[in-house]
């Protein structure tokens, strides 16, 4: 089943539970706007290469579209649509006045120079310029994009419209309208979620064992927060090239510096190299997939031994695996709740940009904690009320809020 089919299946299941009106359901199954662009750039050797780019808005009933921009060889329209739909529910679950969108370019940034990536980002921005804007759709970083690309998007948009427009994109450098705390927001949010679920399940965090798949923005900022708070024991970490394991715990601060220097976590001192599959099936309290979608498959799920899964990545668990894990009694905090820290602080950045008034880090972090804690507890209560798991509870909350906004707005014309 494709990622988008998977996402639509979750919508269908939640629609049935909340008895969603047929007309609303028919609209929510589709993405409202889909733009496919070809992005030609001049390569450093003088040749011209053409890349495929996408920007999709799934639903904007609650506010402008919001969603990341991904640079990856596996980016497809199907994937971008699925991720845009997840963004709609995510923004609604944490009650932001934003809709769901996503973008991507099918490319391998590891094979491109910095100048080529800059030309690609700027040409793509120009190509989708009619769709984006502070009141329409606001991109943000995702896999293989960071504050650098967001800065180029802001500059390109501003050059095209003739005015510096801070609020067109979030995750920018702090020097040009970015928010303090945005870069680490998703990992910080995962940490707040970890605290909440541990309280509910009565798990002692001090000695909890944690395995993290993916050591990019999300995985590493989560690991560093654990290190700072002296919470738990990270026994395994992985990236695209493979993982490392030490049952006595890994020093994530040293690992962060090591991974930067060596472009990966493999062969870190005092650890044993393991595969990503081995990491996902380790005996631990918390498993945090923070890499890419489709990692916990039907084949892997029966061997997962973690007590709790906190989904840092978007869509890390395929639908069939989800059923297996639920039957095994493994508690899953779903992506649309667990990794919402990123979009929450993106929202704060957008608000700060529109006001040209900037917050200190304490305010950003305390507002983030307050919002995530409230959302987690809302989802927890719904799961009790409907006697369902946290993923379904989050969908019930997200889909209901979007449906309510659509009903109140009515159907144009
Ligand atoms: P990133 O590019 O910074 O890091 C991705 C990490 O995953 C890298 O360590 C990479 O080596 C690893 N990885 C990639 N493919 C892998 C594979 N097949 N097996 C094992 N490891 C693999 O990306 P990121 O921003 O950290 O995003 C990670 C996930 O979190 C994505 O699913 C993204 O959509 C989601 N997410 C990101 C944000 C954000 O603010 N950046 C917010 C919400 C959700």
C-alpha cells in the first residue's frame, strides 16, 4: 500500500468512528491544490539538469497551508500528498490556525554542490511562487533541508515580490527572522512527549532505555535534550549507513560532534555496530523512529520489543505493522502528535515575523511545552472515551476539528 493510500485509510477509519458527513469526507480524501514543476538548473560543469518538484496543499479550512520541503531521491507526488494530509491533521491536533501542505524535490543533495543546491532551491521557489506566501502557504525544513535553504527561499520570494517578507517560510536563520528554538523544536517536543507518556504509564525516566533511529535534525536534537536533562539511557542510535549499540548508554553529546566530523554514527568508540533492523527490534523502554517513513514494516513489527514507540519521523510505521504492534500491546504516540513540536515553533516563528516582535527562548520553550502537554492530554482523554489507541484518538481529534471548520465555513459558492 502506498504512503498516500495508508494516510487515506487512517482518514477512512476515523471518519467511520466519528460518523463524518459523506460530503466532507469526499473533500478530505483529496488534496485541494497540487503543483508539479520542472526545475532546470545549470550544473557547475555548465550542463543543464532538470529536477521534478512538487508543492501540495491538502486542506486550508483552518488557515494557510503549512508543511516542510524535502530534498530526497525517493520524493514522489504520492509521498508529498500523504505528508500534506498528515500536516492537516497535525496542525489541527495541536490546535494551530493552519492547514496542511508539503513540498519536495526529487534529488540527491549529497551529489550536488552547495551552489547547485542554492540554484535548485531558488528556481523551485520561483516556480511555486503563486502558491506560497505568508497568508497562503508557508514552507519549512524537512529531510535534507535546513535554515540555509529556508533563508534562500525567503530571499528569492522577497526579490520576486519586491519586499522583504519574513513570514513566507519558517525555520530560517535567527539573523533573518527565524525563531529561537526552532532548529531543535521537533526533538525538544519529542522530549516533552516522552515526559508525558512516562507519567501516564508510570515509567521511571531516570533509568529508561531508549533507541533512536535517525540522527539528523530530529533524532540528534532529541538525543541532546536527553543528555542535557540527564534523562534515560540512549542504548542505540542509527542513520542511513547503520547503527551503534552500547547497553550501558551512549554519550550523545560526544556522538553529536563525532557524527558531524565523520558524517555518520558508525564506529563510535565503545559501541558495537548494528543494522537499522537490529535497532528497531532492540529490547528497550522507548523506541524513537526519527528517520523516514515506512521503517517499521509488517516483517519487523512482530520482533519489536520496545514498550513504547514515539514517532519522531512522519509515517515510520506502515499500516499493517501498526495493527501487529497494537495487538502486542505496544503503546504508540503517533507522528501527528509526537513530532508536532516543529510545526508549533514554526507557528511561533510565523507569528513573530508577522508582528516583527521576537520572543526569548524561555517563552518559546514554555509555550511549546504548554501546547504539547495540552494536546497530549486531549488525545489521551479521547483514547479513553472512545476506547481506542492514541493514533486513532489523534485522528479523531484532528479530523473532527478540520471537519467542524469546513462545516462552519460552508461550501463555496
Ligand atoms: P534529516 O535529514 O535532518 O535527518 C534524517 C536522518 O535519518 C539522518 O540521520 C539520515 O541518515 C537518517 N535516515 C534517512 N534515511 C534512513 C533510512 N532509510 N534508514 C535509517 N536512517 C535513515 O531529517 P529530519 O529533519 O531530522 O527529519 C526526520 C524525520 O522527521 C522525517 O520523517 C521528517 O519528515 C520528520 N519531521 C521533521 C521535522 C523537522 O522539524 N525537521 C518536523 C516534524 C517531522
